[in-house]
RNA sequence: GUCCCCAUCGUCUAGCCAGGUCCAGGACACCGGCCUUUCACGCCGGCGACAGGGGUUCAAAUCCCCUUGGGGACGCCA
C-alpha cells in the first residue's frame, strides 16, 4: 500500500479554535498511526479576511499541542497561477463556463426559488450562452443535471446526493481568485492527498468536490467527516459558550496533553480507556472508532484530565509553568528547587496551572496576608501562649524536618492538652493566611525555620492585638 | 422551504456492523461513606439512559419503516 497523506487546512481568519484543533488532531493521528504524512495548508484565498497574525496564531497553537507537520505550511495565496491553469483547462474542455450574472440577479433568483419551495440555487441561465471574460464575470463549473454522486464516508458510511440538488458552483471569483471548493480540489489533487478528514459542515461540499475531481480526471481521495462540537445547549459551539481558542486554554492553565486527551475522546473511543499517552494514541487511533454524532464540550471533564496530568507531571515542569504567573505578581525565588518543592505539595490540589500558582503564593510572599475570616476565627488571643511555645520549641530544634516537627506538635498537644486540629489551624493561618493548605509539616519543612518563625511572630502580634 | 447527517445515564461514551451472555458497562459531574491536622488526592458505595411508534424474529439497545427531536448545508466565506 502506498503512503497515506492527510492534511489540515485552516483559513487564517482567526485563532485556532477547539473544533479545528480536533480536526487537525484526527488528521495528525491518522497519518501517524498509518505511517503517512501530515501536511499543513493555509487557505487564505479570502484576501479580505485573512491575516498573517491569524496564521501565526494557528501555527503557535499547533506547536503547543504538539501537532507537527511533515510538509508546509503551504499558502493558497501563492498558488494562484496553478488554480488559474486548472480553471482555464476546464473552460477549454467545456466543463466550465463564464457567467455574467450580477450579485443582484443571483439574489433575486435565490429568493424566487425559496418562495417556490425549492432550494435557493443558481438556475444555470448562462450555461449554454458561450460567454467570454468580462468585467465582473465569474467562471462556473458545468455540473451534471442528473444522476447521483456518492461516496463511502470513512466515518458516516455511504452518503449520496442527487446531482439535481447541486447547482453550478462558481470556481473563479470576479476578483480573479479561485473559490474555496476549486482551490481545495486543485490542492488536494496536486498535493496527493489520500484522506480528507474534515468537519461535518463540509459534507455538503463533498459531492461538488467529487464532481470537480472527476472533471479534472483526478483520483478521488477518501473522505471522512467528523461530527461537530456543540455547546451545553446543543447548539454549535461559539464564543458565548466560553473560550473557543486553543491558546485561551493555554492561558487558563491547561496542559496541552490534557486538551489533546480530552479532544480525542470527544468523538472517539477505545473501549473504556480514558487516559492515553501520546504514544498510545498514535498506536490505537482509528477512524473506525470515531462516532457519528455531535458531542457537547464539557469543561468539567477537561478539568479532570488537566488535574490528572498536573498530578502526573514532574514538579520541575509544573514549577516552570507556574513561575511566570508568580513572577507577574512580583513573587520570585532565587532557588528553583524551592519552588519545585512547594509546587509538589500543590499538584494534587490544583486543576489548572493558574489555580496552582495562586495556591503557591504563600510560599513566596514576603508578607503573609490573612484571610480576614480565617484570622478572626483562629488567630485568637487564647492561642497566643501555644504559638509562643511552638516558636520557642522550633528555635531549639536541631533538624527542621517533617519528623521532628511532628514530634514538636505532639509535645505541644500534651503540654496544652489540645487536639492537633486545635493547634494546627491557627498555625496554618499564621503560615499561609488561609484555612486550607497542604499538610502542615510538609509546608513548614519547605518554608524552613526562618520563614516559619517570622510568620509566627507576625501572627503573635496579631493575636495579642487583633483590633490593629 | 429544500437537501444531508445524527439519536444509549445531565455530559463523553462501550455495546449495534456479525440479534440472545445487557432488567445495558466505564468515565466526568453530583450525592453518601472511608482516610484525615485543614483542603485536596485516593478508595468504597449510590443516583442515573437504550426518544416514541410500528414491524421482522423464538428473541431487538442491536435489523427495517415511520414519527418526533437535534445538528449541518444551501455565498463571487472557508
């Protein structure tokens, strides 16, 4: 069997969104699974809406997700001569013709057809006129008026369209640019695509494109249409459902492997398995297990996967990801190992890097700020003697470790006849400013004697004079 | 309006193609419990679905038809 070739062909009219990312992922996975090649093509024939900034954003997103391409990126805007060559070849062979209808006439035609209960399509009035080029003229494909066009969709199975449903689509715009359908077909033919995996919203384009392949005498690739992603209200996913862009998820503190894992499982399955390494994905992916129905994007599940991958990652990696967020708040430490130690205690407690960075603040802040409620409840005058004792005992401690600290607290409990919980919470508030944190002995060991003592001192001041 | 596609717990899904082992399995979320110095993590348990109606068959979540519901497409956008 010859090497398969897949592609991802976004138009640079905005950032790479979740749906596009999944389409790219499926193409990438198919190519990697079958040992084929994955091509990236930028469809920028719409000069009005395409921007370089969008192209950069898309490439950045692809890279962040780890979807590397073997060829490209190719730009349609630089291949105009090629499209023109094919288009004129079709005119010469009688498979296409010039059309002089104005946009106004076409709109009128559509409205008329709609009123009569039909499909709003071009009526083919210029088909047999034998017109030539003219200002404002376009070239249309001369499609068959009878018969059916069908294909065996890799995901949906057999799909058939009546050719009578299709009108003569424009292949060359009046501005001299090819239309999407034409450019795509010429590209997919000349780039040797064997598999075209794209969004469900292209199903209606497929019969038209197949007709173009046939008119060009080119082999028709296999098509696979992946279902759309919907919002919670089952409507097509859009901005009002929340973040759409891949990089927004990056900024919200998601790990790329979490997004990839989530996206691939939205529409594809492999028995009951939920978590996949990239290697497993490449090994196990198959279009056979891609579902046919649309799926609702569920951020809760994405969050769960993200939490999972945060727990699984090395503290060093997570620390490196959180460091910039902390730095932005003016929190930094000369010793990267210190942050890594701190982060390690937070990994089972955070669902996003953003969340984790917030939780890590107390490790770095020079001055603890108390949550007012927490301070009021736990930093009470009656606890001052206990905290004073604790500080004294800590000063005399030889080794400042989890084990020795635990021993200190046991002694403290006995001396004051208090349960651990009674002592732990005030100390926790003193050290972190909050009532919830990683294990007390853990954080004390990491903070070190100096920070712990100064924070206890500050707490004592507060306890003895809560009004101030 | 016309055409195309889809239909299992709230959500993602397994099962469907090769009907019986499915009074339907897993995961997220939710609820309860355990663990515990707090919060998480983890572990255990619970709630919860074959859209409806006809067929075919000894037997249907699985096959066929209809209805309903949902989505998509009907551009000189891609």
